[in-house]
C-alpha cells in the first residue's frame, strides 16, 4: 500500500529553521538522507520532494474565461507543505514507524524536532497518472 | 522547472461528494483527460489522489522513538486532496494548468473554481543545507 508522509509547517517555523546553525542543519539533513537510503535498501522508497518556500507559492483559480488568476497572499497562520515522502509498505503501522523516524530528525543542538507528520494512504480510485 | 499543483479541501469533505453519479463521472473524466493531455505534452511528472481525511493520522515520535498516532485535527485544517507534479518551461504555464484543474466540473457540471496552490519543487536541498 502506498502512503504519503506530509511534513508541514508555518512561515514562522520556516523562518526559525533558517536561523539554525550550519552544523545543526547539516546533522538534520544527514539523518533525512540516511532514512532515504534505508528506505531505498528495504524497497519501500517511492519518492520524496522538498518544496520551495511559501514566499514562492501562488494560489490559482480558473476565471470564467479559463484564465489563471494568481494570488500570493496567505494568512500568517497557514500551514504549508514543506516536503513529503511516498513509501510503499505492507502495513499502515510500518508507515507510522517511518513517520516517527522522520519526526525524530534532530533540530537545534541535536534535540529531536518531534514534528508532526501527517500520514495518508493514496486513493485507489479516480484519475491516476 | 518542476512545479507541484496542490488541491486542498476542508475537513468537511470526509467522503465522495454528494453529487449525482453523472456529475461525478464527468469530474473524473475531466481529470483523466487533463492527465492524458499533460502526459502527451511531456509535462506530467506524477499525479496522485489521496484518501479521505478520516483515514489521516498525525504521527510523532515518542521518547523511545515509538510512533504516537493521533487522528484529531482542528476543524479549520485544510487537507491535501491530491496533487500533480508538472515539468514546464515557465511558471505561467504551471498557472495555466492549475487554472484548468480549478475549472473541473462539479455538481451540475458547474466549474468548481477551487483554489490550487502552485509551488516550485526543489531539485535538492538549498546549498546551505546540503
């Protein structure tokens, strides 16, 4: 079964992350890379992406004539998707365990961030690529 | 450049919309045609729909690294319903595709005009983080 692990944060959280020391950021990224390597080795890795910051986000609606209308104004409290992993696991519990590992990635001073990770199963109906 | 197009819904959407079957079929057919057009144009990287919010879990690591799951979300939370990753030459092209997604037909065939969030996908961690 395919699950998506969504890592979200607010603009304030992203600004805080950019204030981490270089060493803390390197340690954090090294742990995430190591998780990706392990998932690849176990055959559970499907995809991962990091997204550009909220300042580059636009909200688009189709107008009556079908032309895009973009809007880059977001409330401060809005949660933004920072990045995601897609994993293919035998059970939901295994997907939760992987999410917990990501949640323990170290933050400033090596202390686990314990950030919440939203876990969702892919729909098996509807339009597929 | 790669862009992600994200379709969000509020928690109220806990299941298949209460639309006539014909309208649901028209909506799905619209999305399948869109994906086919993007694939033929060489612009489609991937597209996925997600299960409904009632199957979502929020996971944190407990002290011993054991997952702690929680299915309680605030009423105001937006949920990702699905996404497309497209590989296009300009941001304007990504916005045009998002506008097409936005105009997908809803109940009675009326365009939903739902908001679609468009963000560049990073090709790797920013230089200072790698």
